[in-house]
C-alpha cells in the first residue's frame, strides 16, 4: 500500500456514520501550461461538499498527492503540516455543512494505479487512463475513498487541443483557446469514488446508438486498424438486451463508453459508464481463436453486469467484494450462453475459471468466500479465484437450489430497493428468501462461511450388468471438514459406436459423507456414470474404474462439451492430487485432445498438459513428454482445417512444446516463411511466441530480438521484446534482469511484468537456481517500496516456483519463521508459493513411481 492510506474498516464505518457527501467538483490540468501533455505531475483542485451529523468533530480525507498547494475548509485555511500521502489530511472542527477545497499536485502513475500515463512508441502520443479500485481515487483527487460514501461528481479537465476526454458522464461543454481545451462533463449520478473515471489522450473513437444508449469504443490511434468495433458493439448490444429483459431495471445512464487502454493491469474495470479494458488482451493484431473472442465477450458482459451489481447497488465495505465479482462472473457466463454465439460458455467457465477457483481453494491461504476485511490492504490479495470463480459457482448452485425464476425475482426486488445506495449480502439473501420461499441461511453458512473444496466419488456395485447400488461419497480435507449440501446431476452415458450418448439424467441432493442414490438401483449399468452432470455444484470429481476406462478411450465421444470438460477436469485434478501420474495425464491429452471440437477445451487442456510437464512430471521423463506433445501438436495442426482456430491453437502448442533440434529448425523455418503449414498466418503475436521459445532454448539471440523489434516498433513489440530478452539463457542476462527487477523501483508496470514472465523458464532451472536465495533476501524491501499491484506481481512471479526441491521449501519456511512482522498479504503470497512447490513434489513422486 505504498503511497496511499491503508483505510481500516472501523475507520470507514465511523466516517460513514458522521458524514454524508453530496458533491465533488474536480478540476484537472493535464497540460504543462503551454498546451502539451504533462510528463510527471498534474494539478488537481477538488471541492467537496458534505455534511456532518456531529459538528465539532475531526475526521480526515485521503489526498495521495506529491504536494498540497493549499487547502481550505469553510473558507479557513487547513493546517497541512501533518499531511502525508499515506496518512491523509486531518479536517478539524467540522461544521454541520462543509465545503472543502484542496489544491494539490499529483503524480502520474506508471504502475496502473491512479492516473496511468503511457507513451505510444509509434506516434509518441500520450494516453491516460484512471484506475481507482480498491482505493486509488485519492491518487487523483482529494476524496473520502470508501464505497459507502457515495456522491455526485462534476469533472473538468484541461487537455491538449487534439485530445479526447472520456468520463462517467457525457460532455457538457468543450472550449478551446490558443493553447488547450477545457472539457466539462455533466454532473454525474450518485456513485462511489472507486468507479469514477477519467481517460484522456488522442484516442480513436467509434460510436453507435442502441436502444436509446449512446455507445462508444475507444483505442489508441496506432491500434485503430486492429479495432474490431463491430464485434464489440454486437456483444454490447446483446448484453444490454439480455440484462434489460431479466434485471427489470434499465441501465441508468445515457451513454456507455468502453476504452481499450494500454498497460492496464487487470482485464477490465467497471467504472460507471466508462469501462476501461486491457488493450493487450482484447485488441487482436493477428489471428486469434474463438477462445480469445469468447474471453473478450465474457469480459464485456462481466463489466456490464457491474453497472447494476456494484455501480447502481454497491457493497458497503470490501468484505462483500466477493459478491460484486461473483455476481458479475456468473452473470457474464449466463448472458454469454443465452444471448451470444458462445452458447457453451459454461464449459469455458468450468475449464478456465472454476479451475482457478479449485486451485486457489486448496492453498494454505484458502478462505471462505465471505471473509472479514479489516483494511484495504487485506482486500488487495482477495481478487482471487475464490472471490471470482468459487463465488460464481456458489451463485450458480444457488440458482439451481431456488430456481432461476425465483432467483431473478429476488434480484429485481434487491435492485429496486437498494438502487443508488449500498447493500450487503444479507440484503440480497433476504430478497431471495422472500422470492423463493426457501430458507437460505444454512446454505449461506455452508457455502460462504467455510473454506476448501469437497470431493465427490461414486461407489458402485454392479450385478449382472445392472446397478446393485450407487452411493456418492463426499470427502473433505481434515483441516476443513465441512460436508456441504450439493445439488447435482448424475448422467448415465452409453457407448453407441464411438459416441457416448446420455441415456438418462437425474438431479439429487448430496448430504453428509454417504448418499445412496436409490433411483439407480436395478438400472442397466452405464458405460460412464458422470457425477455433477451439467456442472451444477462446486466440487472435485472422481470417476469409477469402469467409467474411467471408457473415458480414456472415448473422451471425445460425449455429445456435449460440458460432459467432456468435467472428465478433463477430473483427470487434471487427479494429476494435481498425485492420484494420476503426470505422464499418464500427458498421454491422455495427446490421444484425446486432437479429436476435441471445443476450442476452449483444447486451449485450456493444452496449457494444463504443459504445466504438468513443467511442474509435475519426473524431470528425467519430461523430455519424452515434450516430444509426445510436440508430435501430437504437429499431427493435429496438419489435420486441422487451414486457417482455422484449431490449427492456430495447435501451432501455438507446438511453439511451446517443440524442444528438440528438428522442432526448433521447423519453428525457425516458420519465422523465415519456410514450410509453413497451409493457412497458418505467422504474424505479430505468433512470431513473438515462436521467437521467445527459440531464445529460451538458445536457438536465437539478441540480434534476432532486435531484428524482430525493428519490424514491430509498437507498445506490444516493446513488451514482447523485453520478455524475450529476459529469456536469454546466459548468466549475464539473468543477472542484469534480476538487478533491474530488484533495484529499479521506477520500472513501468508493463516492463516489470515482461521481465518477470521471462526470468524463469522450465529449461533454465539450473541457471536461475541461485536466485532462490536472492528472492528471500530482497522480497521484504521490494514489497515495502512498491505500489500494490507491482509488489504483488513481484512476490508471485519472482518466487522460485520452478525450483521444485526441498531446499525451496526449507528457504520458504525459514523466511516465514524469521519474518513474522512482514505484512500479512505478503506472507500469504509467500506461503502460497510454498504450497505450489509441495504439491509439485508429491506429483513428481507419483510420476517417478509410475516410471519404475
């Protein structure tokens, strides 16, 4: 939390009790006074109008500025001598009605927090975007930076004459003089500080109108030729129509802008009426697959759902962050399935998002979906797989439990009652109980107030080809023994040639350690009995021996992608849990994936097979596994339709998996246009991916990186070149990369991320082994000196995660024992790194045993 106040929940509650904020008037000067963009600081003058229920008391306001020029409260000067960016500004002797004016100079950000400044290497233009969640609005204007002190906002910005400025509301006026342009926005609706926004720069703009809403899409001018505005608008229109139909209340603003900005830390941010998306993920410079298009659609719909759940009705405090994100996560996949071309979005949810949740939930840092949040720093590390994916899974289970119609009725009542205000999960639960007639407190306690994941396992007795009994066993880790109520489907699948056809599906409630499924007694035994068919609940699955044997031979035969995803997921869980040898999982992927017709399953499972080889396979056997995967990739891409997404997905897999001299020669040939498979376009991003693989394995070097960058002098090119350089497998290169990562505290977020991504590689573990000790020597100082996002990224990505040995475990244990006073979020991330090593050691032991 360097540079901002770490607000405590108790402080926020007391301040909310005292204050009612009505309006902010924010004036930003984003020029240097001569009409050019500022390069280091900008001036921000804020007028805040608020009342106090107990006149005479003292409170504080957050001002994370570089310096304060002046501050007045009700016309009197405020003493700023004790002010600090980390502590805020004390406001003594409040009146019943107050007007505060703070004139200050703030720093532009290079970390993606506050007002981020990016210089486009193509046209040398400056682009700005704001990012205020969790509590970074204070980096741009003086504010009471907590979600339950909502207010109305009026933004004014002085900018270079050729710039666009985008905020939450529409432009009221834009006046140009000899040097600059002053843009004034309409007074806003009521909102929280963290969803206010301002983006500025010579952004390219495309607009259209739908259902009375003025829609805008923006990107940097140098990216305009890649902007697929038609597809973005299509998904946006589909989302608004769907949510308007089901939420019972219209989107309340007259315009909806989506700004694709460079160097954004996350996927996107739900600023009210001014969504900021990460350009690097969602503007495609070269061919991509439907996996990428679906991910973009899901992000568009996720942020749109926040307009109702988060912006219109806002959590009171960050302990309900899970509800904010879980609802948007659930709603985006629900809408994708029901309103767009991505009708199998629940398959993607399982194979991509829920896997994230399952992984997070099995770490030592696991926590309930609902967790007490004592301060802002604590919430920073809770933007995790539990908050998003497990929470969304719980909502999906809740929908199955109460029914979609009662769920939506309760949701509409919740929106209607709490619009423009703040609410808690208890408020939503009360609305759902009233609409459904079901008591939900027990459900809430089981699913939201306990941690970890259950495993469901079938116990089957077959007599004369029929089920004598079918029992579902529910297991829980000893440290987290909760056995939950699960509403699940059970599917019976029969082989018809090579096809697996669902004969029957029943829904049952699983409770306790053993649940006998009486309905199946006497039924003809299926070739596959699939628990949690249609993926209603959140649980790890196991297959019985008969079903597993069938799946290994016929996984591509299921007539729906979600059933295949459940089986792929079960196999992955078994590999991670050291129940299935990594070599057997890789073999299954190589044999089963080439027939898979869901691009999301192909993409996700290939990534898991690669992860299994990096982390879980016997290092002595891993080269064989890489050859298997490379051979499967070549065979599959040659069989794929030329120019298809499947061809591209398998080409990417080959670029990562090909490690022998023949494979490397093939990849180098592709870069040179030699023997490129028909239909495969080796452009931009694929070129960089191939080159990075060659560099990591010593088959290309700095000259090739420079030559490639000469053809791609863009922000993306610079980012990819930095990653490639940090992959260079020499001691000198690693030493210089590490030096910069540790000592250069001014690294922009994109550069730090690229260098971290390239520093460790599975083919370079001996080269980077000395940096395991170095990491523990410097992590405390790095954490203390950097803003939240860069500090977290360093802790996550510089941890020696590929040094899978007992020494890494011992070093981690020693650091945790010797540094009890380090911040809890940092200690949590370090402990999570240890969890990954410990799991990998168990999986490797399983794989080594399988090879003996």
